[in-house]
C-alpha cells in the first residue's frame, strides 16, 4: 500500500533543501528589481532635467529672435529715407529746396505764456477763438 508518512517526510526534506534556494532567488530578484527601479527613476529625473533645459533654451532662442527682429526693424528705419531726412533737418539744419522754414523765437512764446498766466491768476480768462490764436501766434494780430 501507499505510505503517506514516507511521502510527507520526503516532501519535508525536499522543502528544507529548496527553501534556502527560494529565499536566495527572492532576495536576488528583489535586489535586481530595486536596481532596475533605481535606474528607471534616475533616468526619468535626468530626462525631466534635460526637457527643462531644452524648454529654457527655446525660451532664450525666442527672446533672442524677438530682439533680432526689433533690431532689424530699427536698422531698416534708421536706413530709411524718412529718417535720413529727419536727421538732416534736425542735426544739420538742412531743408529741401521747396520747403520754407519757420523759426519761432522762444522769447515771444514765453512772453505770451507769462501774459496768459497772469490772466489766469486774475481770473479774467476770456476764451479766444482758435483762428485768432493762430493769427496772434504768427502775425501778432489782436
């Protein structure tokens, strides 16, 4: 007949021999899984850092491109005929042959301002029509 005691003893002996090997395999597997996890986390952190650096570089490149566009527009304006003409009129006192230059002396304007301030202080402000203001300015018309 079949001896169950023999089967149980034999099974226990085999398990005693296999248990240390199973524990070793488990520990080795856990260490291996830990190393893989550590490497994966470290690589993910490194990738995140590289992505942040790339994003910062893109922002810097966009800022530099905007600055280049602004400088290009400024250079184009400074080389334009309008700017050259404006600069020549302002700095070199030049004019075109078909232009007339009108010079307004500061003393006359300051005198008119002082006169207007006195009127305001005295409360005798009279509204003068705009056309009379222009005539007074250029022709001293009353």
